[in-house]
């Protein structure tokens, strides 16, 4: 089985200024394709 791990970056995401809706959208997309998504990770400077 194929696994995907997502990494989101950006100060606005790290500081909670915005909600990372892209990660939710991608996780749903990959799930519908039969690909397992490992918990998204967040990183920055």
C-alpha cells in the first residue's frame, strides 16, 4: 500500500492565524484514491 506524508509550512499556519484547509482536502483526495495519509506535519524556520 502506498503512503503519503504531508508537510505544511508557513508562519501563518504555524502560529494558528489560518486553518490549513489544503491538508484536509489532500487527505480526502488521497483517501478516495486508496492511498493512506500519515498524520500531516507542520514545520517552519
